[in-house]
C-alpha cells in the first residue's frame, strides 16, 4: 500500500515538473520571438501600410478648400444654349427651339471679402456660332433677330453673388446678378445655378440659367411662314467649367 502511494506521488511530481519545464520553454520562445521581431523592425524598418488604407500612400488625397481671393476662368467644355417655345403650322403641340454654342470666354474675379471685382470680370458669348437643328431658323435669327453682323457677341458683367462659400465647399447653389448686353442693349440679369468643386479645389463645374423677354433687349420676335406663334420668353442656360486660380 505504501509503495502504491509513493508511486502516485512521484507520478504527480513528475507531471508537475514537466509542466513547469514546458511553461518555461514556451515563455522563453515567446521572449526570443519578440526579440527577433524587434530586431527585424530595427534593421528593416516598419512594415509598409496597405494601399488605400486611411493615411497610407494609397489614400485619396483632398486639397484644403480654396479661400478668397481667387479667379474663376472659363475652360473648354463650357457651353451656352437658348430655348424658345414655338408653335409650328400644322402641328398640334408646341415645341422648343434650342440653339447651342461652345464659344464662351471670360473670368470672374473675387476679392478677399468674397465680393466680385466687376472691373476685371466679364463673360463673352459669340452669338454667331449658335446652332440649332434647323439651318433656316439659324439664318433668320442671325440676320433678323440678333443681327450678329452688327452685334456679334453677348456680354455679361457680373456684379454680385449670393451663396458663394468661403472657402469653397464640395457643392453649393448660387445666384449671380449683373448686366447683360445683347443687341446693343444693356439690362440687369440674374442667373440661378449650382456648382461642384473637384477634390483639388482647382476646378468648378455646374449649370446656371436665366430667362427674359425679347423686348428686354430690343429683339424682334421671329416671324416665319411655318411659325404659327413664338413664346415671348427666352431661356438661357450655361453649362460651365471654370479653373480656380
């Protein structure tokens, strides 16, 4: 009986000793691995961040918003179009006459306080390049309505703007007011629009529209044999792309 008890005690002691040795070996291996890893980091430098991770080299960078003062300069891709509702003879429903041109140039200069410097700001539209889907209509408008041989361009001088953020933010709506000169007549005009700013704050794109009557600029309402009637309102729309300087 005593030998059996001694044998069990010895077995328990042997197991405990083996467990302690295993624990010491695992601990030593962990310490050795950590030392090797630390040594590798010191020799090779920290592991590179994954592409696209926040703050990594692959993260999409966004420039800080552009504050005043700055200048918006019309870029390629800008166009202006007119829209007039007309009723054709023999057709029961009205249709829109639409003409378009990409001959738009100019700049809008903003002061440090966000106001527009009208003395250095101007947008010019070449009316001679307006084209619709009807050459006959285009010829009549060029010669009779706009008289482009004498008044080849329309000029808009911006004076005030509402809704322009400082600094520029990603999207915003605005109301731009100034003086438009068409057919030798100058009258106040307001454009309502919206704009989107790119990530680098170097390009502003959007749309703006306005509306006025033919008589506002002394324009004659078109009268053709195939026209039954023409609405007295002219709608103008500009799709713009502007570089931010």
